[in-house]
């Protein structure tokens, strides 16, 4: 699946994002990936994510909340350092559940 500069691939119960997820495509990406979460996705792999900004962080937090409402924990792997720093500055780093590649 492709959403305006963001490639999304499914690997079992995980999604792998590559390309960019930013203000320009966040709304479309949010809608597209939200439907995948309903299908049981429990992990998002960000190792190939290029460009990211506060809209990316907003999407990740919203997807996490959506998963939580469905009774699942959404884990993130390979959170880019820039997003980790943005989450810390915003005071929401504790809301992002990150797993190491070995645990993924």
C-alpha cells in the first residue's frame, strides 16, 4: 500500500513504514493505517521511515490509543531518534511503547 510518499507493507501482525510520514500525508496515512490496526496489527516497524515530524508523532499516539481501545498494545520498533527527542520534549515519550529488534 502506498500513501503519498509513504510505503506500508504488512508482515504478519506488523506494519513496516518506509518513506515519509509528515504534515503533507499524515491525514491520509492515519486513515489508511487505522483500518489495518482494526485487523489486528500489534507492531509498527519504523526502521525505514525517512522524514518524520510532529504529525508523525500525533499519528503514532492516535494509533496507540486506537489499539488500546481494542484491547491491544501497539509496539513500535526502531523509533527514529528525532521522534524520540520530539516525544521527550512534548512530554509524551512514556506513551510510546518501543520494542527492540530482537523482541520484535
